[in-house]
C-alpha cells in the first residue's frame, strides 16, 4: 500500500513512517503543515492518506480541510484522520453523507500497532474505521428516538458496525453466534427505519448517515 502521511510532530511522523514500512507498506510522501498536503496527494495519488487534524500554521482544522479538499479532487481517496481528542464536529463533517474509505482515530490508538494497521487497511479497502470513543460521542448526540428503543446488545452491535467490523468479528467480540448478530442487525435497521442491507460497507454507510443526520 502506498501511503502519504501528514503530521507536524516529528517523532510521531517518523514513528508512523517506520511502522508502515516495517509492515510492508510504502510511504511515498510526508508533510508537516496543512498547505503541503493537497499538492503532495495530487502528486503521489496514494492508496491511502494518514492525516493529523490540527497542523501548522493555524493548528485548527488544516488536516481535515486538506482531507475534504483531496477527496473532492480525488474521489474515493481513503483517508485516516488522527486526532489528540474526540472532536465531534470534525468527525461528523468527515463522515457526513455516509462517506466510505474514511477513518477517525485518536492518536493513542497508533500505539496499538495491530489495531492501527487493521484500521488503515479497512479504510484503504473502502471501509470505515472509527475510534470507539468517537462512536460513543456520535451516539451520545442522538438521544432522541429511535436510538432509545435499541437494547443494550443492539447498541453494542451498532457501535461495532460503525467501527467497520463484519458479522464474524462482531460475533467473536460479543461471544455470540453470527446468526445472533444477523438477527440483531435486522432489529437495529428495523428500529432505525433503515433498509435491511446486511452486507459490505453499504450497511455502515447507512448507519453513519443516520448518526450524522
């Protein structure tokens, strides 16, 4: 996989380069400021981009803005955004419209190497990878019905679906059968008034579109 990285912290930036190259990926370009990102992405057209949300010169939302601009120029460009904290507005904007090939992770997750690499690979494949804390924040915004009608187990299934996991992974995580997961997903879609699309990324797009409505 060819990856472009944008991170102003030199130590973390070099750590990401080492991590990705050690895992067999190719880092084709690195950026340390917001204005560098879009030209770099247009030049290299990578398989995925890993971008910090806040970058020089303003340390506000330069990385996010670059990600949105890049996806406008390169439709479908997989983007994994890193943030120090859960910034709900940024997450909602990036994921608006049920976008695919996007991820939003807290930087602490990078230290969990297997989880980070798994998330990046899911995003590069057109899936979605949301940090569990981000999912919790997004769900917390929706305290109106019909989310209140979900059972605790259905809410767990919804959170894992939003993180991009398939039925088998959800079943192993919750220690239940795949048939049970399938049933819970059907119940979730029915309660949320969503089409019962129980496969691929279409169901994740539907859930994210609902969460960001």
